[in-house]
């Protein structure tokens, strides 16, 4: 039957879109670090952030994704809890990083707020708006 045929093309397209999004975000953040001459600090932050995302995706999202896919879990509460756990873990780790580099952040307070708005919040809002259009 046609419903049992697995088509990998849509998954590859989603993966490519996500890869382009993350790489372009990373490169723009590197350019901003060069522009404001805070490259060593940005490099430490990007390394920390990519490490956190790698560990979360490897040890949390991947197993939960397999569980949801192969066990046919259709409870939206379970999926919502997993997403909330990932967001909480990621936010906690970034706050720990921000607290450890507090003296640098306070020296560049305006740039820090600008960075958070432009590179951490707005891209996800744009993606959310793109996928939530009627």
C-alpha cells in the first residue's frame, strides 16, 4: 500500500533548510563579533552554545524522537513536555554561561541586548510565523 512507503525527500529538505538556517546564523554571529572587535568572546560563546545544542540533540532529542516515531505516541502533552524540557535545559545552560561572563556582558550591555533580540529571538519568531501562516 502507498501509506507504508517511506519517502525520505521531505526529511532531507527539512534537514537542509535547518542546516542552512543554523550555518547562516553562525556565520552572521561570527561577522558581528569581528565587526565589534569582540571575536574572542564570541568564539567562546559560539563554542559553548554549539556544544550545548550538540549534547541536547544527541542525548535528548534523538532518543525522544525515535521513541515518539516508533512507539506511535500521539499525546501532544508528551511532546510539549519534551520541548519544554529542552528549552528549559538550553536556557539554563545559557544563563549559566552569561553569569560566568557577567563582567564582559555588563561592559557591552547594549550589544548584548541587541544580540539577544536580533540573533537569538527574532530568527525563531520568523520561522514560527512562516510555519504558522494560514
